[in-house]
C-alpha cells in the first residue's frame, strides 16, 4: 500500500485513501485542530485543565492542546493536567508513572487526586460494598467519582475548561448506550461540549478528539513514540459498554463508516436536544453534604461514599 499523496509506504488506509507516516500525522493533527475551531472548544481567555489518565487518548489530547495553543499564540503556562487515581491494583500505578514522565517531558504541571483521600476508599475496596446494596458495576461507581473529582478540582485550581480525551469510538458507544437504556434525557449533555449551558457548579468539558477514531489515536501515539500502556482496565470487561464496543467494532468491520455515521446523525440532532433540555431547565442545587452540584439533596458521589 502506498500513500496517495506521496507514494511512500502507507501506515493506514482511510476512506479517502492510504497515508504514509508524515501525511497521517499531519492529517490527524489538522483534524483535531479543525474540531477545536469548528465547535469553539477553546477560547483565548480559557484556563485549561486536561483530564488525564496516562492512556493514549489523554496523552494525545494533552500534547495537541498545547500545540494548538502555541500555534494560535494562546498562553500555555496556565495549562495543567489533572488525574484521578481510582485505586485499581496492577493497572493505574503504571499509567500514572507514564503520565508523570510525559508531563515532566512536556513541562505541564500535574495534580493527582485519589479516591482513597476523597472518598475514604479505593475503587477496589469500595465497589464490592456499594455493589451489594445497589448492584452497581465498577464502572458506574468509578464514573460518578471521577466526574465528581475532575469537576471539583478543576474548579478549585481555577480552570474554565476541562479538556478530555474522549474519541469518536467512546462517543458512538455512549450515544448507543443512551438509546438502548432509554436515557434520552442525558443525550443533550454529551457532544463535543458537555452540558447545555454554562453553569457556576460545572466546568465545561470539551472533546478535541471527537472526530478521531480509536484506531487513529492509537496509531498516532505509536508514530509519535509516546510511552503509553495499551493494557485495559481489569474492570472494563464487566461493563455494559464493553458489549456495545464489541458490537460496534463488528459492525464497523463489516460496514465501514458506521461509527462515523452515528456521530454525524447525533450532531445533526444535538441542537434540538440541547434546546429541549434548556426548556426543561432541570434545577441544580448544592449537595447538603459536600456543597457540589446535585439534582437531589445529596449528590450521587456522597450517596456512594455514605454506603462505605
Ligand atoms: S473501565 Fe470502568 S472501572 Fe476501569 S477505569 Fe474505566 S470506568 Fe473506571
Ligand atoms: Zn505521504
Ligand atoms: Zn455531595
């Protein structure tokens, strides 16, 4: 296979043709920068927090957001990385070591907050207890606590945007999960920018890798030589999402462009969904235990902490 632009050996075949290493890197970076521009994910005045885990998506997004800011003469000294140490044995330790090294190499300050300090227990310890009463899966507990900590500490450190490494595959999975579970109420809150409007309690989350497939991000990190573990979290196979991921991969293999089509259809509907959510105007109040955002008296994170 040869690159359709320069006849060098190709590293990937995309729908519009094959690309060599250099042309793929340029194509990928331009796609991310175009996404940032198109959806206005970053403003000149933003103080940016990058939600990181040390995995391929978060390292890529951290690297490219810094590159984007430099290219547009946006100050980069305020950019910082924030990671949550969930307390997942034989998994998170290594990715956090890689992350620390990456942040040192790229001159980005890193803050790590841990479930153990924030909620009094690691995910490994907490989830079996919470599961007994609620049947919640590890990913449910992990997701609620991670979103809580990211929002709380991003705000505490003065961020106006949280950049996340969610890619096209992640988003296509969530869109389908919401449909399969009839969670259409949540649909307007996803998309390249989280939430339906700016809110004092929430720092907006933005997703520059929104149009990049998992395969493309993986190849980019390999070609750039980032030190990254491609191991999966031991709990990932327990989630509903894992089955959706398998199904989508099979469909994509058989019918190329399926994932992209899900995203395109969703983006078409998103303005309507956001409009509907704005009209419903669901009230957000302060959690009576921790003061963070809640839609009932006690927020979900505190409810789970209370079960320990
Ligand atoms: S796979 Fe589930 S438990 Fe593991 S880090 Fe992701 S959300 Fe957390
Ligand atoms: Zn080429
Ligand atoms: Zn709370």
